């Protein structure tokens, strides 16, 4: 791969951004031949870079025998086409690279619909050419090409028709998800959503808590399609843990829109676990990016401080096992002083029992004693109370309109009481 190039306007550390871009390339199996930071002092509308910079890129491509140039930023269709003409190589930008990763990783029907829609939205204004010089087959949508592959050869009208069909299908998916959420709200169990920057360790933590075998590798976007599993917690017989796609800075707008239906699962959660890679030097900037996305979803306040939303958020400082002893001691003391922060290692299991206790405490916080009359024949609702609340007493209570009744004294949170009452609906 030829240079990874970023603009001087980035707010975060350009060195960290370079490392992240290399990680994105590695996540899709690209061999990075060379990468470096190339400041852009004046954006050229035709090529983004100045003529001298373009010549430097071309020379480096020849020197390192690079077949692909990745620009870690946004390229207009004209800039991309002109760079390809001058460099005689395929050129993609950050958006194209992320779309390729998502296209290869999406495994569910919904995920592939979302990625295809994002891909068509991205490609509809671009000149798409077939090119075949990568020596391997690919599982994505062909942004990077491969032996025997051809790019989409349809006019804009055909692309718009296909996008319209995809949007209708995704709208049906959204409605189905809404029905599932309502169903979970009637019967169910509290939902805990894992969110965080990509590669923060969410899937490793998910596997630790649930005993599942979700793909968990040291790769950006190792998880794409959301996964849910049941777990038990202190004081809570059953809760649903949801693993979600990782966030990333400058996430393509096409993907934000396409994956909104998936991210809406976060808005319905009872608790959000914000998993942070505390060993990453760029962890503060990553936190800001995650909170910005949560702010867009209405989960936290717009200022992105993690406060002001109705959903409790617990910060999980993961990868403590990668810290030096001095840093671990210092950050451990900071986490211990904040009841909204927990220090853990999903790999070693350190701190996970404390996390489980904290989750149980938050879910049962505010529980009050309620005395409820339930028909003795309604075994399902009686079992629901035993499963979701702390039953202190259960006695016969004479006959009612529905026959023999039982009085059940149970501790329930207001949300659990609402769910119980919804069972009548």
C-alpha cells in the first residue's frame, strides 16, 4: 500500500491516525508497503495534493511496488479519478476503505443490505472502473477489485432504483426491530448494550460475560453485525447483553445513515457499557468520538460529556493488563474513586466480578416494595414476578373476578413494574 495521507485539520494526533489507518488496511488483509503523513496546506480541487506531492507519491509507489494508494481522508470523485490517472494505480479514500471492510464482514442479511446501500450511495457519483491487479478473491463488494471482478456498470437511474428498493427493505427491518423491542418490553428482561471505539475489546468482554464465541480479534471492526445473549447478574435472573459495531472517527456518513436501525438498539438499552481501550494513547479522543455518536442518537447530552441522557452509562476501562504497573496503579485509583468507572481486563478476567455486581446494582436500583394481586391460575405472570423481582411474600388472597387470587409482595423498579403492567395489554 502506498501512503496514508491526512489533512492538517485533524483534531487528533496525526501519528495515532496513521496507525489507525494502517490498522484499517490490515483488517482487510492489505499488505502495507509504506505509509507516512503528508500535510496538505492548500487543498487542490483537482487532486487534493500539490503537483510536487503527487510526484512524490508516484515515486514512492514505484519504489515500494505499491498497487494501491489509500488516502486517509475524503476524496471527491474528481480528485479520485485524477489521482488514478496520474499515479496509474487504484486510489481509494478512508470512506471506501471502511466500506470495503464492512462489505467483507457483514454476515447477516440486514448487515449486507446496509452495506450495499452505503456502497451505492458512495459510488453513484463516481466513475467506477474494473481493475484486476489484486491477486486474491474478496468477500466484500468489490471496492478493491480482484481477479475476474467487474465494478457496478449501471447508470444513475438503475442505482437509484436499487437504493430505493434497499431503503424499503431496511425500513421493514426497522419496523421488525421495533416490534422486537416492544416484545422485549412486554415480557422481558433488561438490555445492556456494549458500545465503544472499534477494537476496544467489546467482543472479548461479551464472550467473557456470556460464554459465547463471537469473533474477537485484534482487528478494527472485528464485529459488525449486532449479537445478543442472555446473562445472569446478582439480583437479576436474566438480562440481555448486546454487542454492537465499533465506532470510529470520521465514520462515513453513508454508514451512519445505513446503520442507524442497528444503533437504535442502543437507545432502547437499560444500561450502556462504554468499553474503552485505556491502554491506547488516543483513548481520550476515542471517548469523544463515541460520545458524539451517542449524542447524535439522543442517548447523552449534545455536549458529549456523558451526562444528561436518561440511560445510565458505565465506563469500562479495558486492557488494564497492557498498562505498566505505574500507570495501572494510577488509573486504578482514578477508577476506584468514580462509581461510573470500572477498571477491568477482559482477557485475564480481572474486575469482571465487580462489573457484574455493579450491573446488578444499577438494574435493581430504586426498587420499591409493591403488593400485587394476581390470579392464582396466571402462572406466567407469577413466574415473571419471581424472575424479575425480589419476592418477599406470597399468600392466598381470597376470590376475585378471575377466581382465586394470590397477593405477592415483591420489590420492583419502576421500569420493571411498568413491564409487569404491560403484560395485561
